[in-house]
C-alpha cells in the first residue's frame, strides 16, 4: 500500500504527488540551525493530481490556485517540520473542499419578536425620561 495524505474521509492524496523540499530554517535551533536543513516546504500540483475528481480539482483551483504550498519551520527537527507541513497542506485542502450549507431563512420566533418590541419600549421610555420637561408639566 502506498503512503498517502488523508485530507478528508473520501480524499486521500498519494505522497508521490506532493513535492517535499528542505532548506535552512530561520527558526529555533541555535548554532545547530546553521548547518541543518530543517525548514520543509510541501507543494501540491492540483492540475497534475490523479487523486482528485474534476469537481474537487475545480474547487481547489478556484480557491487556492494551481499550486498549493505549506511551509513549516517551527520545530528543530526536519521530521517534525515535515509532519507539520503535511498537516498544514491537508488543512488548506480540506478548507478549500468544504462546501458550506445553504442557509435556509427562518422567521423570528414569537418570543423573540415580543422581547424585541419590549426592549424598544424600554429604550423609548429611557430616552423620554431624559427630555426636558414640557411647559404643560
């Protein structure tokens, strides 16, 4: 079985479709960071992917573009940064694939309407009490 990145329950991307590059990090590590390539950049080419359906590919292209990148340089070790970069890549793809539910308009409840009208009345009374008394009073 080929290793894969699990984006959602239905979407899994083989790791061979993800280009992982290491470079020198500007993050933590002290003198050790000067000689290790612990920064990881994971790049996914959406157009070349065989793991996505046409609808999924279109959604990702519209929201994220043809190349999706995720970078990690938080940890000192390359392996941990690789995990973080792949997690971030999956999160970006998951967000792009998410289809929000259509909102169905609902009517306000009778109780909420009553509370609104009562609050308006209280506010009006407060403002009326601040007015200068009229000549009749």
